[in-house]
DNA sequence: CTAATTAAATACCAGTCGGTACAATAAGCG
DNA sequence: CGCTTATTGTACCGACTGGTATTTAATTAG
């Protein structure tokens, strides 16, 4: 674990491991009540001091935005890329469903999508965090839309429905499933409901 | 506003208006971030002292349970009763949709269902509160199920689907719509999505 | 060596939280 | 009139929060 690459070499060497902090924070936000997870607690878990965290991330808003960015890069991007491969529409949709309800049932494992959990959190989020969530959300819907337009052109998506609405509908139902999983509902039932809801696209 | 009915007539007369406190608390929980609404703030809004609130409701758990109970009686019960009238299945379903997305668009008005908002809150809820939510939830699904079984017997519900699953599905989609409204999404779009999701029941 | 630079952690700030001890107050009863 | 009973609000508790002022430690430049 090599902290950072380029050392401008001056002053006391940095010991704070940014990626480690982000890993710990991401896991914590993902698994626990975001609104009740304090910066103090995160510092304790990373074994860093509070001023250290503030120097690296400016404030809570900066940390959460960085966490979201990392989550998007590491978790969401691969799924979005899947939508660009030209596999059959139904196969891709099935993969999407599988990904959405794939749950590590081990105790303490995160359930559902962190981004959606944050979007649905009732708590006040910082400006940067909120903006980042909205941006990724819009990107996701746009990606769905392109995928559907593509499938429409290939004659694999034939339902009488605008790609715009279909994209919004898929995003909504996937979000719904994630929310149910996060709440602890039975993954089998979540999958049944999700498949039923998405069956209108056939 | 007549505080309470029966005075056992002894000791200092009570001035705390239980129903008023519940009204204020319900509106507050409904409109704002439940996890960030403190008892201190509720006391301020009701113009009562903190020990007064604790004497009446024991603790935060007791207050929230009482709020949920009142919400169920005043808001949810009428809807559940509608399901017992033997109107045509589709008409009742339409009414359900209308009720779910009926939103007062005035600023500061509550959006969505308070019970669902509480159910989806990530924060830790007290035992009594959690139990009360689960109870009402189960009652709701059971009511949906009976309604569907009834409609099935009348030949108005003919989809190949167990009433059990249909009830769960309806509950899930109504909850989803409520959650979207609470998040501030466009009621028209929420309605479109809800109608699309429930179209599989036709 | 000293000076400059950068990051470290301790110790603190005012504010808020859920919850309570306690004394004052207001009524009926004898 | 006191005595009992019940409700009131003030003033407090320790714990925690997001955030910071400040000192100390570790390094390089000259």
C-alpha cells in the first residue's frame, strides 16, 4: 500500500493513507446508518486524527463526495460498461437483475447500492455530495436510454414505450430493489418483485 | 381542544395537550428528516418542557409509537376500509393509485406516507416503534390479500398470480411511489411509473 | 548547522443531544 | 388551614458532534 505516487519531497512525510480512509468510510457508510456515522467515528476506525481527515478532505462533504466517486469507479462503472456490449437485450436485462439482487448474505455485509442508499437518505447532504449523486444518477439513466435505443434499433426492444421512460422505469425499479435489500428484505422476494415489474418490458 | 375527558380530580391540573403534541410531532416527522429531529426541538415547537414530554410518552420510542398509531387511525384506516367496499377491482386499484400520488404541492407540505418514510429510515428506531410499524405493515398486506381474493372470487382479478404475491407486489410498488414522492420527484412521473408497474395486474 | 516547509496529534471550542433530579405550583381532601 | 397528590418547568448531567487553534515532529534546502 503505497500512499501516493509523486513525492514533491518537502516537509514531513505523509502517513495518511487516503485510499485506506476511503475504503473504511465507504464500507461504513454502506453498512450502517449514514446519518449517525460521525467523522469522529471514522477517524477512530482509520486510526487517524481529526485534523488529518480535514486536511485531506476539507470537511464531511468532501469525504462523502470522494467516497461516492470511488464507489462509482469501483462498483458502478463495470455495470454501466456491460450496457455497451451488444449482447441481446433480454440477456443484458437478466444480468442487470442478477447484479441488483446479488447479495452477500454474510452478517455485516453491505446490502444494496450505496449510491441509492445515499440518495434515499432523508438527512441533509452537503452540496458537493448531492451534486455528485445527481450527476451519476443522470449518467446512469442516460446510459440506460442509449442501451434501449440500441436494442430498439436491433429490433430486440419492441414494447410501445419511449426509451426515455423505459430508462427511467428501469432505474426506478432497480433503485426500489436496492432499497428493499438494504432494508433487509428477502432477496428471493426482491428478485420476484423486480422480475415482475420489469416483465412489462418484454 | 379539551385536553382530556375524565378528571380523577386530584393534584395539579394537567395543561399538556397530548393530541396537540402528537399533531406537531406527526407533522414534523412527516415533513423533515426524522433522524435529525430532536425531542428538544419538538418540545420547543409544542411549547412544553422536556420532563413533560417524558412523563406523557416515557421516551422517544413511546412518542414515535404514539405518532404512528395516530397516523394509522387518521390517515391509513380510511384507505384500508375502501378495500372492503365491493367496488370493481380496477376502480379500487385506480383509487389506490390516486391516493398514493395525491400530493399537496404547496411548500412544506408532507410528501408520501409517514409510515413508509419511517420504515425506510436508516436510523435506529426504538423497539415499540419498530414493532408498531411491522404490525401495521402486516395488516396492510393482509388487507390487500383479502381484497384480491375477493376480487378473484368475483372474477375481476384473473391474472395468474397468487393473491399473496399480488398483495406483496402492490404494497411494494405503493411504497416505492411514496418513497419517490418523499424524495421530491415529479408526481406525474411517479404516477406513470406506478401505473406501469401495476399494469401487470390487468 | 539553521530555516523553511509540511504533516502530525493533542486539546480544545460552542452547540446539541437524550434523559433526569428537584423544587415550585396547583388542585382536592380532611 | 395543612396534607396529599399530581404536574409543572428550571437547571443540570455526561456524551457526543463538526470543526479548529496550536504545538510538535519530520523532512529538505541552503
